[in-house]
């Protein structure tokens, strides 16, 4: 495991606690911990700071539907006030992180949204708690209504 990733398994509660250090990407940190502990489905929460945040937000279409905005990237470091999400598998069976966060930037502006994989490097630290789901399968599949890939929840076979 990368020396910028700390992870400790609490065997009594089956939770993994740790931190990501400067420079590691937020999503890659979670994926690395999951690979190290053979976790393919989990929920998590975290706090900390990022050099910048890259995210999208929901927008309305003219027809009354929903779409995501273009990517937004902060122009200052941010303090992550609340980060939460799920980890599962994509359509090819690779780990995927679904992360939503709320943050405050250096100009004291609070914002948030759906964070983008590979574009959120740690500034000082991210402290996290990972809750592995051993009897649950999370895999991306198409939503019947929106026709978008979303996590599908099922009992693990």
C-alpha cells in the first residue's frame, strides 16, 4: 500500500479507519484500501482538506429533466466539511467510488456536489471511516427511468 495511505481494520466492528496524506487522490486512496482488504462493496464517510475539488452538480434541462453540469474545479484549496458515498464495481468489475461532498473554500464559500474520480488531491489530510459490506453486491447498472449507470444493490451470491 502507498505510504501516504493509512488503514487499520477494527476486527470487532469490521470497520476500517485511517487517513490519506498530501498528494494522494481521494478516490485512489479509497480504492487502494479496498484492494488491500479485498473489499468490493462499502459505505464511507470522511473529512479533511484538498488542494482543490473537482465536481459536478445537478442542472435542469429545458424539457424539465435532469443533467449534470460541466465540471467545476475550485480555484483554492478546500476544507471538506462532509464527504460520504459508496464503493462498488463498475460494469467491467473494477472498483468505483461514488462520492458526494460539501466543502468550504479559502474565500469562505460553501459549496458541494458529486466529486470526479482522479481530480481531488489531498492537501493536508483526509480522515475516513470505511464500512465494508460483506453480504451486499454493489455494481453499476442502468437506471430504468433515467437510463444512467447507477449502483444496483443486491445480495451477494
